[in-house]
C-alpha cells in the first residue's frame, strides 16, 4: 500500500495563505485583461476606421459616377465633344471629381472618371456606344460596300460587312467583317465575331473571336498596322426600335406631296422646341418634289434651299425627288421615316436620313451630305435602273385616306442602291440636331469600377 505524502500536500496548501502569494496571479490576470482590452479597443478602432473608409469609398464612387453623367450630358449636346473635364468641387460635398477623360474608339467612347473623398480615390470606366447617326452609313442588317457606293466617313452594320472597296474611316460589324484583296481601311475595325482581312487595316483591329472559323489568325492573310485585340470586353449596341415614336407629338404635317418652299412654310410656322429644334410629324407618306400634281400643296415658286433646324418625321415612306440644300452651316434638317426612304437619282440633299425599314435609290448620281441610318440595303448595282420602267417620273401616285401613296419607286427587294451614290458625313450638321435625334441612344456597353488606390 502506497501512502501519499501528506507533508507535501500540507506545505503546498499553506503556501497559498502566505502574505503576498496571490499578487503574481492578480498581476498576471490584470495583464491578460489589459492586453485583451487593448486588442478589443484596437479592433473596434479598426472596424470604425474600416466603416469610415467604406463610406468614403462609396462617396468617391458616387463622385466618379457624377463625372460620367456630366460627360454624357456634354456628349448628348455635342457628339464631337472630346475635351474631358478637369477638377470639379461639388457644393456641400467633402470631395471632388478629380478628372474625366474620353478616348474615342472605332465604335465607342471610353470614359474614365475619378472621384476622391479625404484622399480615397475611386475610378469608373464606361464603354459608351456611339450614336448611329455619328456614322456616315449605319445599317441594321448586312452591308456590302462596292461601286457605285462611295462613303466618306465611318461605317456600322449590326450584321456583317463586305468591303470590296476602301473605307476612309472606321468600320464596325456586329457579325463578320470581310476585307477584299488590295482594299485599305484607313481607320480601325471592330467585329463581333470573325475578321477575314485580305487587305490592309491602318489602325487597330478588335476581333470578337481569337481566330477565324478556319482557325487562322485575324491578320493571317492581310496586314494590320495597329494592334490586334482579341476578344471583346463589351457587347455591340442594340439597334433602336420605333424611331418615329419620339416625334408623334410634333407639329402636324398633312400627308402628301410638297415643294420645298411649301414645306419651309410649315417649318417656319412650327413651334420652337428644345435647343431651337422644330419637330414636325406626318401621319402618312411624304414626298418632296418640284411639283405637286395640282393638289394645291405647291406654294408658288420653288427653291432648292432651306433654313432653320428641324426634324421632319413621317409614319410611312419619305420620298425626296429634288435638291434639298442648307442655306448656311447652322441650318440642318433630318427626315425620319417609319417605313422606307426613297431618294431619286440626280439630286443632292444636305440632310440626315433615318428609315425604320429600307433605303432605295436609283437613277443618276446622287449625294447625301449628312448621314444615313437605315434598316437595310440589300442590293447595290452599278446599273442605275433608269431603263427598267421602275424609275423616277410618273410614279408619285395619288394618296388614299390614310395618306399612303399608291405609286411606288421601290420595286422589289429590301432596299437597294442603283447607280452612283455618294454619302459624305457632315459632322456640323449632325451636331446641330443631335440633342433631338432619337437614334442618339447613348448605350452603355460596359460599366466597371477600377481598383482603389
């Protein structure tokens, strides 16, 4: 039997009752509690500081967003605006917009805005689609560029583009872009899918797919002088719908046939809207010609020149059968058709043309000094079509009770150009009307916050 050491136990118990023996334990406990309290206090301060920083990050982000909105307001007034914004202090806000920069690209603008609150900065980057009227020619479908069509300016198609002749500016195709042999694109290109380049691209090439459908590199056949960027970081803009709807409340314009002088009378009598732009709306078809078949719409001696700023919309077709020239650089008209636009041969028009559906032109050479936005042009032929009996002349027709013309110059097909047509992008004319053009549609393609710094 093993007996315990009772003397050791007794001495140990007695030790706790000696004077001052508890002091080390108390001091140790105080030290532990002090360290724990300091840690909790430090954690609380860190959390409070973190919460304060989160608030400042949010405020800086809001300031950066305000910078983006200011840039959008400037672009809506002037699509050519590229100056950006410098430092802006906002009233009653402890922070500032540091800067807003704008970088134009082939089919978009890249906006970067930086906001700052108490030394904490936040940046936002936005990819913003160009409005469709900022292109010399924009189409909702496929597009073939070849003789007899000449385009001085940028090109856009929601479908594919086939370039059989050179392009003077940028080219954007929502699907595929094919550039034929010995064809030169002076600007940059963007494709939503494949690039088949057998020519030369002077600028950059941004391609949706890393290769073409045959597995070849985008510059395998031709040459790209700039950078090749594979993969899109943004989507292509959606084609706008119901382009006439914003103008249905405009000054009433009866359907029918008008000389330019008579149409000018209606424009002069229309009320002035925002930015000095007058809006007129025709609930039917509209024809502008040198004569009116005795319908009483003539208005005396005609003219080839107009004045003022106006958007003239029609629910049906719009046919332009004569010269329509701007008197001064500050004058600008746009014609917006809910159906088709028909342009006669041998005329020059200083206007912006927008058609919900198709565009038709045949006959002698014609010129558009402005911009053409259309639902589609299916066929382009060097044959002017002047000998096929479906040309200009005796096709104005009568108007029924709904204001629809019984005659037609369109023939068959979903849009065509027969005979020479030159489209010259006129930036100043576009800028004058841009605040009121429904095709403005500044679509945001991507929105991302840059890292905190």
